[in-house]
């Protein structure tokens, strides 16, 4: 919760700083691409490390690294604050000259931050089954995501808009502090969380051990298509979100505070989803619950792509967050319950390679589509283009996914794992 409070604060600060450094849709997308590129190039190796070392210690080390990196970013912005335009003027600036030294610094630190995040998040997901019984995983994950949504999306963004209004660099120092507090709390958990191999090995062989995780996932009739579907969803989602900061500034005409209010939609939906998702899954069945989550994508994309009201976008983001949590509650808990403990890090990392490796590609495509579209359409229409394309792609994904993600298939996978 504390770490996500910092994420909510910096989630306001980072896009506004980026938009104060450059107004190029492609360059803003590239900055997002750099932060997500590690999910494509490092995820598989992170899985091997997660299955070899104490998962709690990995979380501590990576959160410490992220805290230090955030301090560095804050210090750099502090030193360059006089060269940045006023945040209140950004809604009317479209031709700002790119501040290349600061931009390159943000891209490099975003990449390093992403490397630490990959290993940290994989370790955190594989740590949960060591703390919670299998039958309680959906409830535990739902509660944790509700708590994270409360701090990341509900408390953090408004607080971030207030702090950045005081000084553009201040949110980063606050965010760094939350990392260090989180490190102290995680370090206080007693016990050893190093997985036990069926056949202990002394030397790490990344190629061999990655293959073991890949073969297990690829031979699984449910997790294989589920990973591919998630990859397609994330590609389309990040394609739409790549230039969100420009869309909200230029189409919705939002201030820093209104942008923060938009962030609370995700929190409200996330809190509700975390608390209600296990009950929905139990009442409706896992398959129909996942179908609802898939259907929300294209519906929301059409609405956002055609509206100019930030209030309407707020409602769409609320429902999107709710159904995203419903999807995660079912799919993450399923993985945690059916993958063998000694393989959980590697199989989870292969799954996330397919599911999250598409994110940097989506970031780049989103920026590219807007950059190309503005040569043929108005700037406003160009910023709407990713959402309209996303609606079409979302329908295609639903048609592919629905027959494969059924309650029967999910229950059968759990039964086979437990037997």
C-alpha cells in the first residue's frame, strides 16, 4: 500500500514532466516504451532468478534500487526546474522544443527502473502462495489489489497533483521515501522464501532453466492461449494509453488536478473490483467473468474515442479498472494455484513475457499512429485514432478468446493440478 501510494503520486508527476520536456507524441511514447522494454528483454531471466533466490530478499533489493533511481530523477529535475514551462500552460502548447538532455535522462532512468520492476513484480507474485493457502488466493489477491488501488489511484493522484503544484520535483522525493518505508516492512517478514528445487543445481544455466519454464507453459492447454490473449490485450491497451497525457491535455482540456481526478476512477473501480471480483467469479463462473472483462475493452475504447468530456472518460476508466481487477483476480490466482512451486518463477515469467512483452510494442505503435495520423487529420482526430483502432482490435480479441476461456476449462486445469 505504501509503495503504491508513491506510485500514485509519481503517476501524476511523470507524464506531466514528460509533457513539459517534449510535445512529440512519438517521443512521449518512446519514454513509455523504454520503461516497458525490460518486460520484453529481461522477464525470462527474472523468472530464473526468482526460482533461485529468496523472493523476499529480491523484493527488498529491487525496491531499494527503485528508491535510489527515483531520488536521482528528483534531483535532476530539481537542477533543471528553471528550464521547464509552467504546467498550467501545457494545454495550449503544441510546438515546445524538446529538452534533449533532460529527455534522454528520463528515458535512461525509465529503462533502469523497468529492469528492477520486472524482477520485483515477478518475485512478489510468486511470494503470495508461500503466505496464503491455495483456496484463499483469489480472496487474498483481491484484497491486496483493493488496497493498492486505494493508495495508487484514489489517494495518490490527488496528493500528487497537490505536491507537484508546490514544486515539480517534489513528488519524486516523496515517492522515493515510500519505497524505503516499503523495504523496511517487507524485510521484517520472517522466514525463508527461497524455492526448493526437485533436483538441486549449483550453477545457474539461464538457457536450460528458461526452456523448462517455457515447455511447461507451452504444453498447457489453458495457460498458453491465456498468455497470448493477455499479450494482445496489453498491446492494444498500451497503444491507446501511449499518448494519454496529450489526449487529456489537448482534447479533454484537463488541468493537473483534473488529470489527478481521472486517476481516481481507476482507484474506485480497482477497490470495488478487488472486493467484489471473487464473489462475481463464484456466482457467474470464471468463464463468463472473463468474457465481461474482454467485452469492456472495445466498448470503452469507442466511448473514449468519440467523447470530449473528462467526466465520461472517468466513468469508462472506472469500469475498465473494475473488470481489469476481475480478470487479474481469476487469472493470477489460477497461475499461483496450478504451477508447481519450484517452477512458479520461471513459468510465471514466461507467461508475463507473452502477456507483458507486448506492452513496449503497443507504446511505440500508439505514438507512431498519432504521429502519422496528424499528417492526414487534425491534431485532435489524430489523438483519437488509437482508441478507434483499439475498439476494432478489441472485438477481434474477444472473438478469439471467448471459446477458449470457459469455466469448464479453468475448473479442469485446477483439478488436474491438484490431482
